[in-house]
C-alpha cells in the first residue's frame, strides 16, 4: 500500500483476531503501530511478535470504554512515535443475554452500548485532535454485517453497531476539509479465535453454503481492507460503510 511507511497508527482491540491481523499487516507495510487491548498481555504479545520480524510496534492496556484509557493510548502513540496518522477502532462485544426486544434486559443494552458505540465515540474524541495536527489521516471503525442484517434473535448488538455508521459519517463530513477520512468496515463471518470457540462444524458448513464464495472469512481479509483505508491508496474514500463478507450481503 502507498504511503504507510513511517506512519503512526493505533489498533484498538488488537490482541487477537481481526485487530491482531490488522496490526501485523500495517507493520508489514512499514507503519509504526500501537496495539491496545483490554487484555494488555495479548497486545504486548502481538507487538513483540511484530518486533521479532523487524516491525515497529508497542502494546499497552486499553479499556475502550474509558476516556482516560483512550487518551492514554493516543498519548502513547504521540510520545513514542511522534504523532498519530490513523486509528483503527476495532472493539466489539457485549452479546451475552442479547435476545429479542421483548426479552432483552436493559443492562444488556447498556453493556452493548458501552462496548460497541461509546468506545468508538471516545476513540474519536481522543484521536481526532492529534490526527488533525498531522494535517489529516484516517479513522477506521469496525462495525458488523449484523448492523444491516435484520436479526430476529438479537437487538442490542445490531443497534449499537449501526450507530458507528452515523459516527463515521459525522466525522467525515465535519472534518473532511481538514484532511480526515472516516470509514467503516462491516465484516461478515470471519473465523477469528473467538468465533472458532463457539462454532460447530455444522454451523461453519451452513455459513459457507450461505455465501457466494469458496470459503469463509479470515482476519487477514479484514486487515487488508483496513490497511487500504489507512493508506494513501484510500485517500479518496470517505464516509463509507464497506461490507467485507464474501458476498453474504450485497449492498450499494
């Protein structure tokens, strides 16, 4: 990808899965990467692995629902590498107890909102001033195909993921003239470590039959899309929601 060498970026939720694959890909393209995760040891392990292959990375603890923690990871990027060019806000979760609207407890909605909406809001507040100081850059958010899929069995997760789309479009329209690009990736079924823990062979087979593709997604598929949006190759993409899902949902 063009223009990533020497750029400084943050990957939130980078200790495993999509985030870890993205951090590795960005570092392979020459970016300096700060990896944050609620499981700080995971983030440090990924950073150490990147460094062992010649890349530049730092891993730290990150509670994405805390404004102070979001400010701290941005400060780490600025103090360690001299600035901030992009932020991949990749946090997700809060699905335990998330069922249909008549049975979903308010506490479940609150937890989902904190992880899937508030964290991205706080990431934007922390990162944008530093990105603007650099003359522009990219905010890249991970949403989900669930935000547009119409799931009868789940209400909070799709609702709170959908809010990210409005956030990205706000950031793109408000700060585009200052060189900021804000875009969203909606992954389909991606075989991360967490997903593999819960999927039966039957579910995987059914998922594969349901898409017009030869395989299900891998974390590296999403990492490639994020890396493009962070790079100079993605310089004219702004305010968009990209569904990267093997054709599971085909949308304009």
